[in-house]
């Protein structure tokens, strides 16, 4: 997979060189390049914003630098991603769909956003997704882009060492769809007077699987009542 990210703060994207994403690049599984939008500016101050037509607070990113940059980066199979609080919600299903793409281009807006004509121009020319990662406003699209890049790339073959980790994730396709992952434990078996549930030490993998499903259902009901688990209810009492 090829990923291009356009920003006026390229240094903000330094985390793509770390952890799983960084290792996946070293292993040749993904190719990520960061581009400075100001390189396409034409004045000595490298200006990429101006006052909004119609008045109002803040500044708007001008279309010309975006046009020059995106014309250079986009190709017929590209998905152009514009992080914006006015976009559709990005979720695990979206990440799964994007993991099948060959080329993602992220356009990180700032200030009051990117001149709307940029999206209107490219929408009929390439696949375009305006998305948000939550119901809140950030200073720019860089943080949201980092979230989405990690969510997508960890689904690519070879990026995560144990593929079962992905299968058991919250919101994962299959049994965990619309469910939050339940509690997890490791050594020691007793810590500060609190013991690991005995079922996890039983060796009964069938009962353990049912217990984990039940815990996931209960956690979802408690933490995210807006996400009713698909396929019904708790599997019933499971011993601790």
C-alpha cells in the first residue's frame, strides 16, 4: 500500500516512523511519504490561506496549492481522504474497506478548513472520502490522519505479528462486530489482593471463549449502549 500525506506541518506526522507502522515500512509492506503543502505556494511567504468570502472568523486554505499538490499525487486508483469534523464517521468497517485500497492520499486541512471547491473538483475524478474520527474539533487533520493510518495499516497482512489479535479486536468483523473487547489479564495471577478470574486458568478453551464473549457483551452494554450487540444478548452466566 502507498500512503501520501499532505500537511503544512510535516513534522507532526513523525509518529508514522514508529511502532507497527514504522516497522511495516522497514519491511516493505507499506510506503508512506509526507508532503509539505507550502512547497506549492508561489509567494515568498509560502502563503496557503486567506480570509473567507462572506466574512467570519478564521482563515480558509486556498485551493491553488492543493490543486498543484493533489494533481501530482493522485492516480486513477487513489482514495483521497479529507479529515473534517463535518464528514462521515470513520469506524472499523471503514478501516477494513480502506485496507483493500492500493493508494491513500490524506489532505490535512487547518484553520477553518480547505476551500470547498477542492473537494468539488476532485470528487468526480477520484474516490473521495470526507471523514471525522469523532464528534469534536481538532486544530488540524494531522492527528486524525495518524489515527486512521494506524487503524488501516494494522489490518494489512504481515503488519501485526499475531493475526488473532485483529480477529479479537473491538468492532472486528465476525463475532466481535459491534462489541467491545472485554477485560484482559496477565501474570501475576494475584496482584494487590485481586485475582485473575479462575476460568482463565481452567484450560477449558470453550468455556473461556464463552466467558470472553459474555464479558464483551456486558462491557458493550455498559460502556456503549448506543451500540447494541448484533446477534442477541449475553450467553448467560459463566463462572468467574
